[in-house]
C-alpha cells in the first residue's frame, strides 16, 4: 500500500502561548492524530538550528506517516476521525483542553501530503 506523510509547519503565535501549544499540540494533538486509522506514527520536531543560512518558515514540524490508497483517502479518513468526538478514549481530554485554552494556540505556516518515493538507510539506520 502506498505510504504518505502529512507535514505541518507550525508554532505558537507568541511566547505567551508556548505552554498551551506544548500541552495541546505536542502532548495531545500529535497522539490524537496518530491514533487515526491507517496512521503509522505521528511525530513532532522542534527547530534546533539553521541549515544553509536559509530562513526556516516554522519552529516546529509535525510529521504523520500513513498508509492509504491515495492522499485523498488519507485526508478523508483523517477528517472523519477528527470530527468524531468519541473516536478514542483520549479525545474527550483533548477537546476539553482545547476548550479551556480557547483559540488554537498556534499558527500553521504550511501543510501538505507527500507520497513516499524512496528511502536510503545510513550507517545509523535501524
């Protein structure tokens, strides 16, 4: 089955939202999304430094790996999953945290589905 990744570039709107971003997005939203059917894993990375002196559009990168027939199917399944308030036992806590925080504690600077083309393992690969 084809494998896709959904990449999101995001960050808290300001430093005052960092704790809310960490609690809702890092600690809850990544796990919540990773539990969606067909998901292989969900990860989040924090920018640690520049590369090639090029501006980086975001301080955080979310990466969701999914197996699906197409990115359209993956998107449909994800949207249905996220719309279901009873999708899994942790969803109520995730929703309650979002309601307590109020507005979404982040800016989304970019997002998109990418189809896996090739992988080459290096010396430290598993």
